[in-house]
C-alpha cells in the first residue's frame, strides 16, 4: 500500500497478520521454539529441530519472499499495459540470463549434465513455473496487490502438505495449526 497507494483496511490487516502468524507457526523459528518449550515441557518432543542449514534455508527463503513481493508490486504497477504472457516471458528470460553467468563460473558448484529422468523433471518444473507465473501475473493485474498476495500465502499450506506426503517431512502440531490459520 505504500508504493501502490491501494486501500489497506482493517480486514486486510487482520488477514495479513493471521497469514504471517501461520507462516511463523509452520516455520518454527528458534525464538518461537524457545518460547513454547519454556511454557510447555511436553511440546519440545513435537517441534522440528533447528539446524544451521535450516536457519540458512529460512533466511534465503525469507529473502526470496521479499524479492518476490517487489516483483509482484512491479507487475501491479505495469497493470494491464502488458499481457501476462509478455511479463512471464521477460521474467523467465531475465532469470535464465542471470543464472547463466554464475553457472558458467561454477558458482556455487560446477555444473553437471542432468540425467535423462532429471531432464524430464526439469521440463516439468519449468512448465509449472511458467504457467504459475502467467496465472500470478494475471491475478495481480486484476486484484489489489495485498489481496492477491494473501491468496498467494496458500503456497505455504500446499508446500507443507507436499513436504509431508511426498518427501516424508515430519508433521508437527505447530505446522498443522499454522496451515489451518493461513
């Protein structure tokens, strides 16, 4: 609302605060774990451990979320002056070009050719990403940024569910509660 000058009423504020609270419950940061373990000694067995890799992953994901919000604001500013397909094409072209230099330099690791099965997985990933970008772009063109972003929070729920079902990630009471709140 600061950049776009869109209305940000009480309902939107409550929704955003609830969604962020849900994300915190799913994320289970150390300060939250410390708080709940001090208040309830039985809860400590149901929480997910916090490692250096997990902390780094959360910091990178949070940084990505901030940058994504900047991209969504840009899409909203562009509005209907550009078709969602045009925006998605530019997005993926710039992403490809900006990834090429580190890839050629071997940052963070030297590139390897993917296996045949991974090529098909990458094609699926790229296709899903492109279609998702088209849909998100159109959604942000049609709806206020705060509302469209609130709907986008459901990614957390889908990702949590897929992590549990597909990758056999642990289920926690806090993660389920956070998903319900979102």
